[in-house]
C-alpha cells in the first residue's frame, strides 16, 4: 500500500511539474501562430493527398507576417479563372509548392502577380493571365498529377514549374511530414506507375503517431524538448543532416541518386503532358536562403558540423540544369540576380529570418527574373 501511494505521489508531482512547465513556457514564448502550418487551409484529396479548401479565407499570422489568403471556388489562390481563355489572352500556369503559393505575402505581392504586372508593362498591347496553382507541401509528382487532372483544362500557353530543393527527396516518399500521405510514382519499365492511391487518410496512422503529432501541435514543452533533441543530434558530426537537405552533399548516396532519377522521369512526363496541350514548359529554380545570403550558408555548415568540401551550394541547381538540358526544357534560376543585389547592398534580405520563404523582396525579384524570359512576340 505504501509503495502504491508513493507511485501515485510520484505520478501526481510529475504531472503538476509538467503542467507548470507548460504554463511557464507558454507565458514566455512568442505568441502562438494563428493557424496550423501543417494544414495551411487544406483538405484531404484521394488523388493528390491534400488540396486547398475551395472558397476559404485563410488567416496566416506569425511573428513575421500576417496575410489573409483568399482561395477561389476551384481551390486556387486569388481570382476566379474561367476554364476557357478569352480571345487574344496569353495564359501562364504556375505549378509549385508553398514558395509558389506564397501565403507569406499579400496576393498583389506574389511573384506571379509581379510577373503579370511586368508583362503588361512590357507588352501593353497583349493580355496576360497568370494562374498560380501552388500548394504548400507539393512535390514534383503532385504537381505533375495536378496538371494532368486539372491544370490542362485551363489550356495554358506556358506552364512554369517552380522547383524546390526538397522536391527530389519527397518524390520518393509516400508521406510529407505531418501534412499527410501523398501519391507516389515508381519506375515501371520505361515509364512511371502511380501508387499509393487512393491516398490513405491521415487518420489511419497508428495511435502513437497521432498522439505525438497532437502534442507537437499543442504543447510548447514538447516542441522545445524535440528542438533540443534535434539540435544535439544535428551537432554530432554531420550525420543529422535532414534527408531532404542531403541534396547539397557532394557524396551522392544511392537514395539521392534514385531521387534525381525519379525527378528526371517526372519532368519528362510533365514535358509530354504540356506538349500534348500545346503548352510550353519551363522550370524555375527556387534558391534556398543558404544559396543567397552567405551568413545563412555559414550557419548551415556550423549547425550540421559540415566542412566546405562535404557540401556544395551550387549542386542542386547544376544537377537540375543538366536534367532540363537533356530534356530540352528551358531552365531559369534567379540565384545570380539575388546574389548581385546582396553584394550591392548587404542589408537587403529576400527571405524571412525564421520562416525560410521569400518575403516581398524575394517575390518581387523572382517575378522580375521570370518576366524577362517572355518577350512580346510569344503572346501573338
């Protein structure tokens, strides 16, 4: 009986201590973000895994930005876009992830809106429309699927695929973090075969996984303990580099080689689908913050205990350039444009400090670089 009472006392005191710790951390922590970043106003989709909720007005609030994102009836950020093009309209479709969706900036500051504005300034006699279908968390496979199933219905004259450095790794995966499960293409002879569809619902996860995710989403104490554990693991000897960031490592692993081969096959598939729809495909590379601002590259090396010979900031875009060249897909990257402005003015920032997405400066410059690719004769 005495031992039982001691156990109950130990349990009660531990629970009270954890509760007090949670309350203290919540009191001193920065205000909690006003929405769940893993959901981003998305809903389950049996083919794509998730998609933006139609007719939603999402309020994105962090310590660095506050944005209201309007999603139209077709699950696309922004205006209502009819499937049929007006006569004389040159239509550009954007495929991509959260960088493309751009929920960190207002709609008028989105790079795709900057693109449209610049094209109208350059070619006032031509009408342009830019339909940005970017959805947070998507990888190349989901972007290809979206174009095949829905994007093609808009008959875009040009299709711009925004490429993020985590795309190759997640093109191998059947799940994206806590966002949910996703479709997965696997090699089948000389083509690709779609698997993991219908995509399982997130609720089908084991009870332990759901409990862990709930605690991470709702407990400041659990989040901080996880961050401390991750920092210790990352600081060990470089072995803790997240899988998707291994794309910068000069020693290519078999898995990363497979990821690039899968990505090349997906780009070839998208090229075939866009060509069949008389749409010109081009790939736009999204540089990560560490490729643009030297101080963040140094932080990256220090965080993961990496030497300069172990990683190469130019490696992802050079490999992507080679893939696009082999497929004869126009390839655009704004790295040099970003770097030139940083060298001219070291105080300028193109990314948020904590959130690694583009800020207004980043979207502006990306839109300007992309607009230079199009000339006025293309739309005629």
